[in-house]
C-alpha cells in the first residue's frame, strides 16, 4: 500500500530510524468532545 502525506522532514527521519511513525495526541489540536473517539482510533491503528 502506498500512502502519500506531507509531513516535516523530521518525521521522515524518524521513519527511517525506527521503521514507523505515530501521532501524539498531546501535539494534536483535537477538540475535547472528540478526544475519546480520537484515542479509540489511535488504538485501532
């Protein structure tokens, strides 16, 4: 599967270093009303 995304270069460097990248909910601007759903989605991935 190919995934196209636009991210900062440090994300790409982390991908090469670790073999994976992941989102950090603390760095996102998810509204509190959606935090439960966002957390669930992260766990599913």
